C-alpha cells in the first residue's frame, strides 16, 4: 500500500450561527469590487430623486422672482440629463450587483454540499434529508432575496440622506437639527421589534423544517400508506403540521404588520410637522427661507422619512434572512465531521483488514454494540458475518468502511491504523453492495459508471455481463441509454441489484462489502445475483453480512456474532460439526 501526505486544506465556513451578518460580509468579500461599482452606479442612477427637489426649489424661486426664461430652460435641461442617465447606469448596477448575489448563492450551496459530504454518517442518520434540502434550497434562496430586496431601499435611503444633508447644510443649516430627531426615533423602533421578531422567525423556521421532514416521510411511506389504506392518517399528520406553520407564520405577520403601521404613522406626523414648521418660520421671518426652500425642506423631509420607513420595513426581511443564515451556519459549523484533511492518502491497497479488540457504542449511555472484536482478514479472503438481529453484523461493516470509528481498539488496513488514513482515498479501493440497491434518475450507463470519467461502452457491457445484467440491457428499448426513473423504479429488485453489482465490478475494488445483498429477492433473482456476486468476490477481500445462511456456504470463513462478540468462527462444515450457535441457526432456517 502506497502513501502520500495530504496538503490540501478543507473548505472553511464563513457563515456563523452567532454572528451571521459578519459571516455574510466575509462570504461576499470576493465580490467587494463588483459591489462597490454597483453601489456607485446606484447612487448615480438614483441621484434625480434628491437632486430634482433642488431644481424644483430653484424653479419656484425663479418664478416667484419673475426670473429669466433661459434659466428655467437650463434647469429643465439639467433635469432631463439626470433622468436620462438612469437607464444605462441601471444596467451597470443590475449586472454587477445581481451577478454578485447569484455567485454568493452558488458559493453557499457548494459549501453546503461540500460540508454535507464531510459530515459523518451518524449525523446523516439522525438528520432528516428533507430538512437538509430545505437548508440548501430555501435558506440560500432567502439570503439571496434578502440581499436583492434590501439593496434598493438601503442604497436609495443612504443617497437621499447624504444628498439632503449636503444641500440643507448649504441652504438651510438650522433645519438639520430637526432631521437629526429622526435617527433616535428610528433606533427606538428597530430595537423594540428586533428581539421579538428574531424569536418568532426562529420558531417559524423550525416549524417549516419539521413540516419539510414530515412531507419527506410521507413521500417515502407512500407505498405502505396506500397498501394499508392509511391515506387519511398520512394526510392528517401533514395537515396538522401545516396548521402549525400557518399559525406560526400568522403571528409573525401580525407582529411585522403592527411595526410597519406604527412606523409609518409616526414618520408621517413628523413630515407634516416639518412642512407646517418651515412655512411658519418663513411667514414669521425668523429665518430667511424662500418659498422654494419651504418646498425643498418639506420634500426632503418626506423623502427622508419615507426612506427610513422603507428601511424599517426591511426589519422583517433582514430578520428572516438572518435566521436563514443561522440555519446555514448550523450545517457549516456542525462538528460531527469525518476528519480526513491532513491524513495520509492511500494510493492502493492489498486488502488485509485487522480488527484489534475493537469496542463500539453508539451513544455514551448505550451498551456496547461491538465488544472485544478481534479478527484478522487476509487479502482475497471471503468472511461472512451471521447472527441474530442486533448482534452487530452491519456495525462491523460500517466500522470496516470507516463510517463508524472504534470506541476502543483499532482497525488496521494493510498494517496501518485506519484512524490516520484519508478514508476518501481508501474508499476508492472499496465497493459496497447494500441490501437496497441505490440507483438514481438517469441511464443505465450513468448508474454503472457513477463517479467515473471516460468509460467506454465495451467496459460497461463487460461489467454488466459479469453481473448477469447484459441480457436485461438488451431487452430494454434504448439499451445502455434507457432511463431508469427515480431510484430505478422501472426495474425489479433483482434487476436493480445486478446493476449495483455492475457498478461495483467496473471499479475493480480490492475490498468488497456485501450487506444482505440478496435478502429481499425471489429465488430466481437470488440465483442470478448470487452468480454475479461469485464473480465479483473472486480475488477480492470480501466481507458479507447474510441473513440466509444458504447464501454464504462457500465463504472461506463464517464469523458468528452474539451481542457484539465473536462466539464462533470457521467454515460452514466446521461450524455445523461444532453443533453450536451456527448449527442452531442453520437448523431453524432449514427446518
């Protein structure tokens, strides 16, 4: 077995559960240049909003003073130029900003997919696949929507605030004090609603995840549900959870609606006050304010308050986006990871496996699932594991594959502790044929060559022939290009299993794991699959878990397990002659 040291580093997680927006800023760092260009373009395209009131004010004062018509034409020309710039600059903004957001969405989904591949099998066993799908699809979409829907009002408000402050500082500086009153009022509103909204959003998100999990369960149980006439039970379960999601969402909607209405009313009061106050100051002569400046002040204050109301209305959107970021962060920060980075890569294996007094328990309070397991498996040897349900057979296979790590003891591959190996490279020399064959929507060729590049059709047909599946392909309308449907629904169980065996054969593995590969088949299908498995096992280290003892008579060694311990081992004939646990199991099945 050859080894080479891993030097590549893992993908870091920038999105944090505790500080989601800081993590989002770090995730957007590669796009900061494009975002800066987009922000500048938005300010230019949006400038008419706060420049036109200045032109309007000057036009009014020119009219009141009976000024020259040429000045009015000049003002009109300037306004037309400003407005005309909007279209080309808008295209720059849309292209640069939206490309940055879409790239972020791709990066987040890629990072989630990468992390899900790193997380242990234990994590995936206890986590609903539907919930993970919700995080990858819905939560990333929420983040994209938050950025897209928040950018326009935020940049517009910042432009209006900056423009208004500059103009007022030049023309009517005394009224800047009134404008400053808006800031503490805004902060008060935001603080008042933020914590309650965050709690409601987290509860709503958890309810949606539970609902997604139940929908996934309903889909997977559909054949059983229909077979037993339990449609009403399945529907009621989903309906009950859907009502919970509705109630949780409605509470959140009501809270956000109250906040939005209260903010609008308060700032409209301020706008009216500014208009009347500016007019009174002008009429009384307290300050030298022209009629045009009264209009300018009123317009700016309306624009300012509307902008702030729009920003405050983003609070529910930002809170929802923040919760989605936290949801993504839960996956990216999940510690239950199969650690492979920095470990020794395996270039090839001979296939010797050595279990040295291995213990394993699933949870701290549980009893040992594997207890003092000590076994030496030679290259090319076929070892079958038998025993009653719960005796630890499948656990041994998962330990050999590295899906589970020993609680005590160690497992050696070709004399090297597997704990120090990059298991991803080890598994390139391993093939697994499970009890339930796993096929995906695609052609037979795609399923057989899954994960392999540039495999010619002759090699695919040879693998199918050795798996007793070539006749099956000839009988199908498009041969190797025949689409199998979701999970291979167009094939029988035996046919799916033979396709799985062809997938294993084409990889030419050194270690083969068979987990009750024929237990769900009829006699004829089992005969064909057994023939294919005999070809597959030839010259390879093979670990077999079998329920039907008749299928493992030819094994080089049979290991009998009871409560995680090895109680007997030997050939079929030796164990029958010993008249122990194996002989009892055999007589029960034969009898």
